[in-house]
C-alpha cells in the first residue's frame, strides 16, 4: 500500500472514530495531493517522495501558525495546530537528531571541499538532497552556518 492509499484509509478510520483533529489533518494532506495532481503542469501520478515533501510543508505551516497563535495569546488554537502537526508527522520518516545531522553535514563539507561561508550554497544543495525528509531546512541551514563560520 502506497502512502496515498494509506492516507485515504486513515481518513476513513478517523471519520469512523469521530477524531476531528486526525480527520482535519489527514484531509489537509489529501487536499495537497489533489492540488498537486490537478495543478497546471502537475504530474498525474504522485510519488511517495512528493507526498512526504507536501507533509513536511504542512507540518511547518502548522508549527508556524501555532507560534503566531501563542504570540497572540490564543493557546487553544495553537494546541489544535500542534495536534494536527503531530498527526501529520506520523507519516514522515524518523527525524535525525541535531548531532546526527551535524555529523552528516561534516561529511558533506569534506566531500564538497567547502572551507568558508562562501561555500554555503554548495553545501546546502548537497545537504538538502542527502537529508531530504530526515531533517528540516532550518536545522540544516543553522548547522551549516555554524560549521562554516
């Protein structure tokens, strides 16, 4: 069963369980998939890799929205966003710790031959490919800056 089929099954399960948080989260993923399929120039077939990228984007949006809600003093809305993000994260592969990411980036820096912050673009390109789905871009960027400075 591919990821798209799994998401469809999870929508049904959430509806039967009357779990509105899970239902909203999984429906948001399904909506992104449908937008991707029907977008102009979009692929007719969606790969699991495409879906993982969509889920990462949705999780990031939920976490940023939660930060905004907390800043505005709306904790109940922030809690809802974080709950949806948690449901979405179960589809993502296990995220690497900062120490694991740092070790992999050190290897990438050695392979690329980067010596200064001027080489950040080369390192980031290679790091984003190597760590796709295993870490978020903000963490990768922070560690690359730290190691190249």
